C-alpha cells in the first residue's frame, strides 16, 4: 500500500495541473482574441461588448481555486484584463465630452474676445465652474500619468499642456500585450511540467539492485 502512495500523490497534482493549465489557457486565448481585434482596429461601440466577453472568460479563471496555484500566472492574466478595462474608461471619457482627443492638464489662456461676462455674479459662477472642471481634469491627467509612466505631456506654443487619448490607449494596450506574453510563457512552462509528470507516471519502476547473499 505504501508503494502506491507516491503514484497517488503524483496523479492528484497531475489532474490539478491539467485543470489549472486548461482554465488559464482559455483565459489567455480570450485576451489574445481581444488583443487581435484591437490591433486590426476596433470601434468604441464594438470595444465594450468585446471586452465584456473577455471579462466573463477571464473572471471565470480568476474566481476559480485553480488560479491560486500559480500566483505569477494569475497576476499577469489579471493585469492584462485590468489594462483593457482601464482603456475602456479612458476611451469613454472622450465620448462623454465633446469627442475631443485631448485632455488638458493646463488649458491655454482664452483670447480676449472669449473672456467672461461683464456681469460680476455670472462671471464668478462661470469662473468657479471652470476652476473645478480644470482641477478635475488636472487630477485625472496626473493619475493617468502615474498609472502609465510612458504617457507623455504635449504642449501648445501659446501655453497649455495636454495628453492625447489616442496615445494613452496605445500605451495601455501595449502593456496589456506585454502581460499576455508573460502569461503565455508561464502557462507553457506549466504544460511542460505536466508532460514531465505524465512521463513519470508512465515509466515503470526500476527493480532494486540490492545484492542477495548466496546460501552456503
């Protein structure tokens, strides 16, 4: 009975490893499918449903007990998904406003003819509203640049700094692709371990070479 114990343990880890690799592989395939659609060109209208489909499959893996067996793999898959979600939020910001590709950190000064009304009450209300809006935009830009350090500020000759949503999306999607590559390598390493385990199970035990004493 004791001789069978090591084989039983190997089988348990083998089956667990297969389940983990398969589930992770499905999550990675879902991410790769979204990555491919982004690379060939996808509209904002189609991006949401495509992300929803990917989110469902990836969350199925992340919520499973198998995902905890390889923390590095889980981490890369989760990071890739979060990059795509972040991109959706940034893209949505563009269409929630006037459809501009620019988010100002500091707005350029207004020309004289577009200055505030001469009515002091109206003038104060507009100025306060503008100040809140500008401060919110500045905080938003700073947070994006903190989360994605490859995003760079651009500037106008007459003053004002801004980021381009198109550039931000490109940076985010590139980071998602990097995480997908890492996850793919990790899941391939898991598959090699499983194949090695299969070989151990299939290989018959070698007979003992212990010497026997000759009867005298």
